């Protein structure tokens, strides 16, 4: 075998991030159901709610949508779903501010 093997959970998170990056919105719960994986997104939703409260995103049920004015922060926002990114390294709002500076 060459390369890295990825789990079904990795594939699910890849689809969540890809959906967010391509369509600027995502329903992570819907994607877990499509992958037949039980995952509650507790930490991710906590961080997404910080973005909703700051006006970066809107929420409708389980669907989170990026507001147009913060499109430049899309990559930083997508790190919320990156399982290999140290979520404790910085606050999501700080990552967005950092992204805008550089």
C-alpha cells in the first residue's frame, strides 16, 4: 500500500469541509447521515456558534452559512472541521482576524 489510509470519518470531514468551501454553507449533520457515521459535532458547533454570534455566519437548524462580507475568512472558518488542526491553538475569531491581516 502506498500513501496514507483514510478512515470513513476522515472522508466524512473531507466532505463537510469541501461542501463549506464550495457552497459557502454546510449541514454537517446531513453529511454524517449520508456517510452513516454518528458524530455529534459538539466542539465544532460551539465554535460555529461563536461565528454566528460575531455575525460571520448564519444558522438555520443544522445548516451554517457564511455571510458574504467574511468570504476572505473562508479557509480559517473551515478549520473548525479539520480534525488534524489543533483547535486549542487559537480561538476561531482570532484565526479569522489573523487571516485578514496576512
